[in-house]
């Protein structure tokens, strides 16, 4: 499966770099301020209001950077907690609100629901580039589930990866019926990019945000 890079470390590095840069500029400002005040004309002193405003601005920026760093730490802790929570999903059968399913060690697996009474149902499978690799006619009286073992229209076997199912259903009068498609696969691992929790399912990764159902496998029952 494709490795997901982490963004949490880059956010932390950005906060550290900003804080270091601010401290350097702040120290330089204080040095220049001290030098100017030491060498100013005592009979015509410089108005200090501008210095005061700049000091306040530096202080506000410093506080904002510190707050951003604190928020980054909190988000990191929350993500770690969620990772621990979602680790219990490993080994369960997950259903996603998505027409994309993985073809890996197991066949690509979808469930579908046709709103109405279909007279004909056709399933079309496309690869990640949108190229149609297989089209099959499904039994309209046995709607509900479809598994694809990777056999393409030309008889060759498709490579492992993500594939999209489209279902076209029509009634006896030839009217197109609305169809809802979900993908199904067993959860093998849980990963994060620092902000989003991803579930490894049959060779691909799906966002946990799209999870609509979770069930025990037959071996758990």
C-alpha cells in the first residue's frame, strides 16, 4: 500500500522556525533600540510611543506562535487517541460510502441498492485512471452485492489497486433507476497523515470519514 507521509512534523518544524526567527528579530530590535536611545540628543529625545507599539506587536506575534504550537500539540494528542480507538477496527469488515474498492489479496467487493424494480442491471468497473476494464450484466432479481476477482474484459488479470464500480439499472419501461453503491473490505491496519485517519482495506487506504458500517467477520461470530 502507498505510504502516507506525515504532516504533523512539518507543522511543528514551521512553528519552531517561526519562533526562532521572531526571537532573532526581537533581539536585533532591542539592540538597535538601546543603541539609538543611548546616542540620542538629550535636548531632543525621540518619541517612545512608536517603540512601545512595536514591542506590543512583537509580543502579540510571539503569543500567537506559542498558541499555534500548543494547538499543534493538542491535535497530535487527539490523533494519537483516535489511532488507539480505531485500532479496534482491525480485522472487522468495513463498509464505506464510496464506489471505490480495493483489489488485493481478496476480490474487490461492493454492495449496491437500486431504488425501484430493475429489469436490467449492468456493472462497469474502471481503474484509477478512469479506463473501463470490465463490464458485466447482473441478475436484476438478485441485486445487492457484487465481487470482482480482477478478470478484465480481455481475459487478463488486473493489477492490484483501486477500482470504481458504476451500476446502471433500468426498469421495464426503460427508465433509469437511482443506485447507491458502497465498497466493503476487511480492515488490515490504521494509519494517519497527521490530520486524517486512514484504514487499510484490501490493498488501498480509505478515510475513516467515509465509514458507514462496521461488522464482525464470520470468524468472530
